[in-house]
């Protein structure tokens, strides 16, 4: 039986950020190095956290306003999805040594209710449970399967196409037989999107997105899978085809530099082209995670789903790494290899 640590390390949400978007001020997160590990109660599991996911929602959870989940409580471990190995268990369905994932938080050892955990499939790396088989893959699958519904020959545009969610959305749209155009922020990211099967990728830092759509989508866009919002989404709306679908997945632009929301000036095109625009939150669909995994797992195992990860080492690297989600410097799904030194 694995030895249960008596002390652990973690980050606590010490205070709310001064602004709902933008960089974090000193003091929002407090690092604690000598934290007692609680004794397990009935139904609880102790997990040694080995990987942690940093997602755009993380920044929203710090604010005192509901987002995809209620605000992360002050004075408690900062919320995050994580994956690791069971160190001790008082839950009948989990034994020491099993690999699991769930909301484990910014910490090296997590005591959680066993009912909130999912097993990581055999042969799948732990980090994949936070990427292609986790929040990135589940989100992309839900948005395309339920809302976008791309059909063979249709044109799909994916924004933030080189990111964790966007890159999976590109591949699923390609697999559906669609013509896929990505939007990303560097030549290297655009090249990666093309490698995933996209017909073309627009570097929004170098090219005018609206002009590029006029050139690349002369018959209009049938599906937009949008991870950005703001001016990026606004530039796409005049190019929507009749009966097109817009999947509202994320709003990275809202966090960029703390500028906050940008209004949509081109909304009228939604009306004249009878466009369906719908948002969703993947956590609302926990009852379907087995269904999604059953579809994604074979694709992952046979090489039909590829991914890139931006890995930072150690729990203390997490606060600085969080900013790379919004400044464009991360190079894939952002993960922290938590470890225990």
C-alpha cells in the first residue's frame, strides 16, 4: 500500500482579482508549502496529483461572478482539473494505484469524493485524460456533434485552431468530410493546423480575417467553431451562409489584456442568413462523458486524433503559465506536470 503523505503543497485563492479580466495581481493566489492532508472520510479518495490542466475558465473561476461553475471559494484550494494516482481510498469503487481524473485543484495531493472521479482508460497517458480525452476533446466533440453538425462538403472555420480545443475541433470536422479553415496566431501554429488536415489557416496577426474569408470562403461559412469571440467573431459574421451554425465555445478575447468584452457590430447577418448561434458548457454534459470517450478513444489509439501540449514543470510554475492562455505564447493544450520533489 502506498504511503500517505501527511503534508502537501497547494495554491489557495486568497483574494478576488481587482478586474474580471487581465493579468493577476500579486496576492490573488497564495502558495502554501506545509498543508496537512485531511483524514479520509467515508466515500473519499486521496489522489497524488501528477498533471493539472490550465484552461481559460480558470481565470473566470477566480472572479466573484458565476461562469461555467460557481466562483472558486476564497481561502480554499484553487480549482483545476487534474489527473493522478490513488494513494488511499475509503470508496468501494477505487483502490490504491488506480489512475483517475477530476476536479483535483492546484495541489500535489487531493482529497475528493470518489463519485466525482473518472478512471483513465488502460494504455492512455494521464495527460491525455486532460487533453484529447478530457476537457479539450469533450468540448470539441460536444460543440461539433450537438450544435455545429458539419456535413460533407460544408465549410467550417475554427478560431484558436491550434489550441487544445480548436485542434481537436479541426480534426473532427475534417473527419466529417468538411472543408476546414483554421484561424491561429503565428505561422508555426498555422502550419500545425494544416498538418491536422485543415485546407488552409489564417494568421490573424498578419492577415485581415474578413478579407481572408472573402478569398477562402466565396460561398460562405456553414459552421463557425468559435473559441475567441469579440472582434474575431465579428469579422466572421458577414461571411455566414444561409442556415449556418455558430458554436460559441470560448471567449479568449475577453481576457486579453484586461480590455473586456468587445461588441458585435455585424449581428444583423445572423438574422438575414437565418444563422443559429448557440453556446454550451461541457460540464453540463457529465452524463455523456462515457459516450464521448467511446467515440474519441478509438480515434486516439489509431492515430486519428493528434495533439500538442504546452507543458510547464512544477506546481509553482502554474500562475505565470496561466497568462500564456491569453497572450498567444502557449503552443498547445496547457498542462502542468505537478510532481513532488
